[in-house]
C-alpha cells in the first residue's frame, strides 16, 4: 500500500511539475525514460506562493532581455543591408534566423515576467496607484509584442522606456544607476 501511495504521489508531483513554472530550463525526470513523453518546459519563478520575491532582479532581467533584443535587431538589419552587396548564404540565413528567434524568445520572456510575476503576484489591487501600475505593465507587454513584430531599433528603445516607467510606477521612485546600464 505504501509503495502504491508513493508511486501515486510521485506521479502527481510530476504532473504538477509539468504545469509549474520555476526556472527557464526543461525538467528531466531520472525515472521517466520514454521519449514519447513530452518534457515540460518550466519558466522563471513560482506561483506556490513561496514568498521569495526579487523585484530588482526581475527589472534587471527585463532590461538585459531588452539589450539582447536591441542587439538582435542590429544584427538582423546588418544582414538585410548586406543583401544588396553580398548574396545570402546558408550560413548567413541560418544566423539571421537565430537572431530573429533570439529576439522573439527575449520579448516573450519579458511578457512572462510581467504577466506571471508582476501581474499575478506583485501588483496588488489595493495599491494607491493600481491603475497606473496596470497601465505601465500593459505598455511593457505591448512594447515587447512590437519588438517581435518589427526589426526597428526604436521598438527596443520604446520597450526599455516602458520597463523603466513600470519601475517608477511599481517602486514609486527613479531607477538607480544599475538599471541605466551603469556599473554598481
């Protein structure tokens, strides 16, 4: 009976883990070896609630993602500009595809941080500037979406500004030097 209960509990644990978001890497169970079973992808932070919140880190992560998006946009545009002078090669097409994918992934990560960390856990309806926080969070999500849709450097700048505006609305103060790209 104990073995069956333990097996059942472990199965429930794996099912729960498959729908829980705690890190940005896949979970691989050492006991599940069937390749037909999809490996769940898990994301940053949990919704347990664990009570462990690192708001500053989330803002730093979003700004780092934005810097990566800006670099991807630069590289995509350099590829496009070079098409007139140089024929596209398999390698160059592969590389630009990777930059587009990277841009998409980092914009999606920002949307996940805003929705799964700030909107569901940290922004509270009883805060005095609740609607202001919601509006700035929404602007971040829309700006991230626009970065997915375009390869214009201005979209990354708009996203960075939106993240800093969310910081101001959420923290009630100006961002420190570390959020402006300066060393601590």
